[in-house]
C-alpha cells in the first residue's frame, strides 16, 4: 500500500524562504488573520509548519488552504513591484488576476458603502426639512 502524498507539505526551500522573510511577513499575517495575536505568531519561531498549525487551530481552515494563503502572502511580500509588473505584462498570473479582482471588489464595496451613507444622509436631511416645513 502506498502512502498518500500530503498536498499541504512544504518544500525545504519554501520553508527557508518563509523563515528568512518572516520579519516582513508577520505584519501581513496579522492583518490577514486578526484573530491571531502577535505573541502566538512570534511563538511559532518563523517555522512555516508551526504557523500553519497555529492558523488552522485559530480559523478552522484546512492546512492546504492556510498554506496556499501563506504562500500567496509570501509571494506578495517578497516580489518587488517592478519585477511583478514586468513578469505579468504578456501573461497574467493567477496572483495578478486575484489581486485585481480583489481590488475591484473592494472598490465596489467602498462605492456601495458611500452610496448607502449618502442616501441615508440625504434621507435624514429630507426628513428634517419635512418636519421643519410641517411645523411652520
């Protein structure tokens, strides 16, 4: 009987890259998972596998999902902006598409929130004017 391959396993080079970039990654990880505290993250000692287990415990997500998200953050944090732009000119990577889609969705969400806020303010103003007119 063959042993199943762990799809969530990290390569030694990925572990080393994660460990060397950890000082830059820590704030991005804390931003991505606000339920994680800085002391717990520091306690993982920049060990990718320990950070994965910590996040799985905090979020309930699978190891594969957490590892994939950490790899994306690692890619984003360690890729120079100019290199990323040049690399994706001809063929767009999944990261670039995902980032652009997230920005677009965020922009739509912000626009919607502003529209709702504006409508509420306008409605409150109309109500106040209506009350003022009816009392005169």
